[in-house]
């Protein structure tokens, strides 16, 4: 699958970055039909927040 | 995605309930739906798209038109009439039912309340018969299965797809590649992550101390600079692309003028040869660089030669061990036998010769090192000589290539002069324009190189700045949180930016290979076409047997096939098994090529649905496809009631 091939390209990156990239891509794909996707910035902020919280918990 | 069935209820010209079960068999993967013009073939396509994406996508002006007229007329006053389309399909191991319904209320005879009332439901069916209704399917589920802007590449009118193969339609090709291959998703992800990173950065500034502020400000400056440079690069690319198109138009026009036709054809050959030579020179330089970087041995060849001579002289003078190892001599003495099986008797002449040789050997480690060094140096010397010869050969090739290029450039200039001096106004003025455009293109190319280099040099600086920001020790909790979020967002954007170019290039090459393979199978004048290319500016091109561009000469049918090959190639590269549903696939294709296409068309998709007229599929074409047809239906239009119905002809 194409998604797996894309994610394979990011294998050198830190796991958190990989996860953020994967989730953001998923959201963008959902809204690909919209020229100016409504709420995408908030969606990405949520993804980043969750990833950062996970990191904070680990600390 | 594999479609199992399509159920229509009072949809457009289809009165009452009508059902099509598509073939889901892997071998008999073709479903044929036949119908005369106006029987409802296009209606089937509309039904599929309407069910998945709704009225707004289908551009329906009056949604009441979706409901079958007869059903509306027959409905009693004050009742609700429904039209419905239901698709059952499999997608990524799940089994789903998508149903879209539309209702109108009959207020009085001839008057309906047509306020939009459309309902979409999606259910996932489990193997034990249970089902779960999915929440918010329009926003999440449908785009996951197939976003609406991608459906045009899988459900399409065969007669209208030739836009991909028409000259000047590079944008459509680029859009298709970007959308289907998720490059658009990557692009948008990068852009939006950058926006989010910028927002975090802005929030961080008031909380940061002076040192961190300095880093952030430096980063903002670098990013602003990069943004401008990237925009500049894009402008230059667009400008060059426009010039390229203008040059093509001029060339085409010149090729049409009898007086300069021969010259124009020769120029195309010369330009192609120049392109090939430049590529060859580039490859040669790469090999040369690699060869030189592998070792400096050729540079110290004299020193190695001297060292080897010195070692040989020492050996001859007995100042070096003879090359026989101490262990070997010990073994012969202990075994009392030579390797040629002759005995070595104690106190014999041979015995003392071995003892004498043994006295000349030095400690085993030192001896081994000396022997190895001499051997290594000889090998190095051989390799240095070989490398030197290769480099010399490559340099000769380079000179030859430079000479060839000079000759070709000279011939090109002579052709240009000849065209300018033709005693006709049009070619001379076209040629002048051509020269001006080429000069402009050269200048733009120079600017492009400068901007690209500046971007390349700035990127490591931004990376360094981001690392500094990420490593900066912040004590305040709120600032630390923001810093972490900024680092995640900018790091993800940066990672995508680095990958996207390489990924797009890889995909383009893969598509090109697939398109060439598929087009080669489908096209009937196979020997006429040598290759298909998708250039880095997304120009889909066919080259004829002489290697010259042949796209402008393609017939409508050939353009249709090239476009089909392109769509299928893209679909195959995605690895997603979407069905291909083609309306009027053979409309523009004559009998003989049609027979060839039907031999290969079942291979292009895991599930293929062909909506054909009775005249499109018969004789040899029909016979070729017969073994691959898993389901067949016929659409009947009943003139007396103005409605269509669907009749099953064949099913597995």
C-alpha cells in the first residue's frame, strides 16, 4: 500500500515525528476534497498536543 | 474497494427496485452492462457517484429530478416518495453497505415539496450478520474509501478521458499524480504543519529569554527567506514551462511549413542528440567523480612503485624474509616429508637446507606483516594502474563528448540561420521568436540554478537553528510545553519537506514504467511506438520508432488508450485495488484495435465494469472478452412508460 511506502520513508525519524506525520496525513486525506479544509489547523494542533502530552508523561 | 452490488430504487429513469450484482471473481473479473443510447448507462455511473458523494458533488440542479418521474406521478397526494441507491462493497477486509436516500413530499397534483432531504447511512457488516452503523460517514468513511476528487480516475467516461494525452494538459496529469499518489496530502500536511509551528513559535516569543529569542528570530528570518526563494523558484519554473510550450508551438508550426520542414525535423534530431550527449556527459562525470573518490592510489603510483622495487631489492639481497613462513618449514621438518612426498631425513642435505632457511625467517608476526605488505602494495599498484587507465579513458570520452556537442551545437545554429534566411516571412519571424525564447530560457535557467543553490545552502542553517531551539534548556513550564510542540510540528514539516521531492520523482518513474507497459499492450500499432515518458514537469509523451515525440500525431482512439494506460498505471502504483468503471470504453475505437484491447483490458484492474452500447462489443472483441466476463446485464428502455429496467443476462 502507498501509505506504508510513504511511512517507510520516514523510518529514520524519531517515533514521535513518524506518528505525527502519519496522523496528520490521515486527517489531510479525509479533507482532501475540500479546497480550504475546515478545521485542519485545530486538528493538527490536537495531534501535536497529544504527541507532546505522551512525551511529557514519559518524562 | 470491490463492489458487490448496486441497488437502485426509483432513481432517475429506473422505476422501482433494480439490482446489479457485479462480478467479484478474480479470474472472471469483468462485468458488462449493455444498453442502447439513452437506456441508462450513464445513469448507473451517476448512481454510484451520487450514492457516495451526494447531490452537491454531482452538480444536481433540481434534486427532484433524481426521483423517477413515474414514481412521483403515481404517488398519492400528501405522501412521501423516495429514491434510493445502495452500494455493497468490500474495502480493506471490511464489508460495508452505503445507502443514500432522497425524499420529496407530494403536496398536490403537480406540486412537490422539493426541499433537499438527503440521508446517507453506512453500515459495517460483520461475518456473523451483525452490523454497526458508522458515525459521520460523509466526513470520515467515504473519504477513507475514496475521496470524491479521486473518483474521476476510477469512474469515468471512456470517450472523455483523453485530456491526459492532449498537448498542453500537463496540469491535469500533474493533478492526477499529486492526488492519486498522495503527494497532495504530503504537500498539504507540510504546509499546515508549518502554519501550526509558526503559531507555536509566535506564542513562545513572549515567554523566551534573550538567547532563545535570538534563535527564534533567526529562524523566522531564515524561514521567510526560504519561503521567498521557493516562491521565486516556482515562478521561474512556471515561466520556463510557458516558454517550453511556446517553443513547442513554434516547432509544430515550423514543421507544418513545407519550406523548412526538413530543417525542423533535422533540428529535432539534433536537439535530441544534444540532450542525450548532455545526459551521457553527466553520467560520465558522476562515474569519474566516483572513481576518483574511491582512492588516491593513482596519485601516489610512483611512490608505490618505488616501495615495491625497494622491497624486491631487499629480498634479493637477503635482507628480507624469503616469503616462506616459519610454520611451513616447521611442518616439513616435523613431518619428515616434503610436499612432493619425498622424505626429508634428519641430518640430510635437504634437512640442513630447511634449517638454514628457518634461520633466515623472522618472528612469525613480523614476517606475515612484511609478506602481506609486499602483496598489498603490488595489488594496490595494479589497481592504481587500472584506475589510471580508466580515468584516462573517461577523459578521452569527455573530450569526444565535448567535441560532439560542439559539432551538434554548431549544426543547430546553422539550421537556425538557414530557417531565418528562408525567403518567407513566417518561418523567419518564427525562428527569430524561437531564438529569443531560447535566450530567455537560458537566462531563466541560470537564475533557477542560483535560487536552487541558495535554498540548498539555507536548509542546513534552518535545521541547525531548529536544533538549537530544541536543545535550549527552558525552565518555565509553559515555555517548555510550547517549545516541545513547536519542535514536533516543525520537525514533522521538515521531515516531509525532505522526503516529498524524492518520493514524487520515484512515483513518476514508476508510473512511467507502468504506462509504457500497459500502453504497449493496448495499442494496436505496437511497433510504431517505442516508449512513453512522464517528464519531471508532468508531460505525458509518446515516442515513435525513431525516438521522436509522437503525441501530437496520436489519433483520438490512441489518445484515449494513452489516457487509460495512464489512469491504470497510477492506480496500480497506489497498490489500492479500486474498481475501474468505464462508460463507453470503445466508442472511438475501430474494429481491429478493439479486438486487441479486449484481449488485454481484463488485466488492467482487479474489478472492471464496462458500460457499453450493443455495437461496441461484438464479433472478435466480444469473443476475446467472453472468458473473463463474470456478470452481464442489459438495460432496457420502455418507451411506453419512459423508464428503464435492468435484466440479468449472465452471473457466476
